C-alpha cells in the first residue's frame, strides 16, 4: 500500500534524480517551444574543437565521470551500512548498560545484607567494591568509545585502559 509518508521518503531519497528528470523535461519542452536543437549545437561544438582534439577529452571525461559516480554510489551505500552498524552497536550498548546497571543495583542489596551480617569479613566487602567499580569503569569506557571497531572495543575494556 502506497502512503503519503512513503512517497515523501521516496522523493527525499531520490531528489537529485527527480531534479535531473525535471531538467531533462524542461530542456525538451524549451527546445520544442523555441525550436532549439541542443544535440545539433553539441555536434557543432564538437566539430569546432575537432582540430584541437578536445572531443576525445570530453569522451574520456564522460567515461571518468560515469565510473566516478558509480564509485560514489558504492561508497555511499557502504557508509549507510556502516551507520546502521553503529546504530545497532549503540542500541546494544545502551541495552547492556541498562541490564548491567540493574544487576549492579541488585548486587548492592547483597552488599547491604552482608554489611548487616555480624562477623562478615570486611576485606570481602572491600574486594566487592573494587570489583563493582572496575565493572562500572569498563562499562563507561565501552559506552564512550569514539570509533566503532573491534580494536577500539577491545582496547576500551582492557585493564588500565
């Protein structure tokens, strides 16, 4: 089913193509109204510069331009895929952060119970605090990496990073 939102999204995604289509239609209409022949003018231009062999440069430039545009399209497609990966990564980190924070908060209940238990070893509570702080620091480091890559992720959680 075609919706207005879908049509608008399509138009925004293909605005340059639509602009090119509009310009092409405009050239055809103006050529017919004013009895112009743009192709004949282009042929006359190529004939006038034939003695300088510039027409081969135009053909070479056209070939280059076609491959350049194809390369830009492929690069853009790769960038979209990478951006989707970053979005997924950030959503995963946010979810993991939420789960681990809930876990750490629940572990505080155990700590409070241990503190209230007579004769509980205070060294174990100190070790508990160190472990919890280390986990929080690693989680914060993982959440704040700038570049999403395997190396950056591994580096962010290394001890002393």
